[in-house]
């Protein structure tokens, strides 16, 4: 992993597809003095991602790549990341799967937040699956991204209790609240 040298902060890109609450939270975190990162670029695979408003609000460069031709878009993204000197990629609700070739270029420098206690429930619909299986606990995980989906080394994980009458919507809210604590904590852990 990239180590923080001197006083220079790590230039970071955040990839989103939706609401962007983790993005907003990371932007806020990046503004505090002890934060090892700055958020310099936001990438979305859709112009409909609500989270793009935070690019305008915080005056951060944003780019949309629709992934209709994933290979081409990944090439363009890599070029952009290099031009912007990006050293860390945070996936935050980014719902496209990055290729092996792309990940290889940034190995050890891409991290993701996932709404389950990995290795349980890789992929989508994590909360519905946890409730259907009558699990007692759910949670979230920040991990390194490797070519194998949701399988890279775990950086931090937070466990929360599933209450007896829990619905997937209420669980998603509870987990998201923890995600907002976990993602900054994981970044602090990486760079300290
Ligand atoms: C978060 O719960 C995140 O963990 C999940 O999408 C949500 C995005 O919320 N990510 C995945 O499911 C990735 N496989 P946000 O847009 O409000 O940050």
C-alpha cells in the first residue's frame, strides 16, 4: 500500500453509482487536518447518481463513464487517474465490476466498502440474504480490491446486531451509519 510521506496528502478518487452518502462522508473526512487523503476526483458510471451533487457542492472534478464499452472506458479512466496523479481509489457504492487489467494497474491502491460481514454475502442484496438466513449479526467491511469479487484482504470490519423484527430497509440504514464510521477508520489504518 502507498505510505504517507512527509506532509503530502494522498490524492484520492471516489467511484460511485448512487446516493453517495459514503462519498459525502469521505469528503468531510478529507477536510479534517488529520486526514491522510484529499478527494480530487469523482467517477460515476451514470449521470443519474445522486451523489454527483457533492462534486458541485465541494467543487471536485467529476467524470461519467457509462461502461457501455468497459474496456475502452477503463482505459480512459486509467489515463485520467494518471493525469490527476491519483494514488488511491475508494469504491463507494460503485456497482460496476472492474476488470483484472484495470485492478492490476492499481493493485493495493483500490479499496471498497461492502455492506456485509465478508466473506459472507459477496455481491448484491446482502441485507435481504442476511435476514432470510435468520442471521443474528450483519455489518460492513472495508477491503482491498482484487480481481476476485469482494474477496481482497480485509482492512476493517464492523459487526452489528440484527433485531428480531428487522427489515432489510432498516438494516440497510443501520449498516450505512456504521459504514460512515468504518470507511474513514480504514483509511486511517492504512496510512498509519
Ligand atoms: C453502501 O451500503 C455500500 O456499502 C454499498 O452500496 C451502498 C452505497 O451507498 N456497496 C455495495 O453494495 C458494493 N457492492 P451510498 O451511495 O449512499 O454510499
